[in-house]
């Protein structure tokens, strides 16, 4: 714990099974961007990119400590610790009382209102929108490169999220409640106060694609985040995905170390959808064209990956893959079964599911994650 933070808050909760709860919280948050370690006195230390949480069991108590560089981050790490301890310990929501520095805020610390300042079509079906806003440091994360856009309903004044009396994130419930969609932060300049988001323009546009198609300078949108894990450090990479993953793959190619090797497999509709990427690595880019095939109805990505040579056991390789659900399942099975990639050497996700809206897919993913969480809690292998 070499970093020192000026803002600190503490809480103590009577809890006879504190060590078990700490183990559950740590296991869960490992999958949400936290780096878990042990302190000098046996405490569990959760290091985030910009702040820290500490959990320690002793004398029938669970002791929590939140450390951060400012009040906004303090509020965030307090909420992260408090909400997960309450969940895994079965405590009432908002029952944890904090002392020390005050992390209270009027609005959620990870929320911003952003203004459209530029719209540019990169390819016939990919539009880049530059959003301007204040205090974007947290969104410059190299570990979490995704965000959520809060898209106002057409013809209504937006209602933005707030905080309840316990400092917890509260979504609006009125007619101005925004639609929420996940996107990759394609590029960011904190000093200049802008970030870029790339949108795939669909014929059957959902809220995000429809908003992007009509966006004009001066339009306002909400921003929450960041979140979503990026590729872990490695000597070489397998990067693979379709249009929905292209912004993340492109950002990795432009920011990974120059000596990095590997291959990037990118599925698009055709040659017109290939885009210029300022590839600063030794990773080879291969474009895969559907040539009239419907998105999510080909085996381009699974077949291309299965044709690759499997890495040697001592190869320092990380696989980052994201695509449609059917391709995701096939690729995950191949990399785990045939390549035998360890859990820490791959991140394979489904960004979308053919025939299912993002809201429905999100609900199914949340249910699957909840079932998996219960399985981990009770020692049952799920999925």
C-alpha cells in the first residue's frame, strides 16, 4: 500500500462470519476491476485505479476502510464496499454507518452530463461522436474502457440519476428517465475535456443507434462509468470481435506497448466497413468480411480462431474476444478446451445476442451472473 490518500472513511459492523463475507466480496470484486492483495496485518486490500478499499475481520467485527484522492472517489469506494458487504452478509440496504471524511455528494460521483461537439461518419455504418464535459479523469482508465450513456427520451426533458438518503445511486422513475446503453470509450483527452464514442448505425435502430443517427452539436447526453475490463498485460494477444467490439480492439491497438505481438481478427460487413486504425503495435490485423451474410449468422470468427495455431503452455498470451452470443460460446469453448487458456489469460464476452434486445439480453446476463454468484457461494460449478 505505497500510495497515500488524503481522504479516509471507516465503518465497523458486528458480524460473526466476517472472514467468510470478506472472501465472498473479494471474489466478486475481482471480476469488477479490483486488484486483491493482503496487508501487513492480514487485511484484504482492494486496489482500484484511483482509490482503495480495505476489509479486516476481528473480534466478531468486520472493519471497513475507504481511501481516496477526493470526496467523489471516496463516495464511490464507500458505496462499492458498503453495498457488496450488505449483499453478501444479508444486511439491510443502507445499514452501514461511516465515520471520518464525508463522501456525500448531490449527484453520483461517476455521472456527468456531456455535450455533443462533433459528429463524423468513419464508415457507412460507423459514426464517431465527440462529447465534451468536465472532470473526466476517471474515464481515462486503461483498465476499464467502457461506459454507459444515458440517452434522453425524444421530446422530453431528461431526468438524470441522483443519490438517495444513504448516498446510493438512484435512477429516476418519471417519463424523462433515459435509456441506458453500454459503449467503449474510443479515445479521450482529459486536459481538453472530450471523449469519443463510436456507434454502429443499425437499420433496426435501438435507442443508442437512433440517438447517434440524429445527433447534432449541442445535444446533451448522460455519462456513467467507467466499467468493463480491458485486456490484461501480456507479451502477445489474440484480439477478436465484430463491429460492436471494433472500438475496443482499435483502442487497444493504439495504446498497447509497441513491442506487443499477436493477431487481431475483426469481422465487418465488407471492405467498406474497414476503418483506419493507428496500430502502434506488432499485432497483425486481419479483416473478415461477411459479404452479405447477416450479423450473428456466420462462423467467420470461430472458424478463423480455430484455424490458428494453439499457443504453447509457456506463451505469454492474453485473449480478448467479444462478439455475438453464439460465436462467443463457440470461441470460449475452443480457447478453454483446445487451447487450455487459464482463466487469467482470457476475457471472452458476448456484447449482443441475435434476436434479443439489449435490455432483454442484459436481464438474461444479470440473471446468469446471479446464478453463477450463488454457485460460487455454495461451491457449485455453474456455466
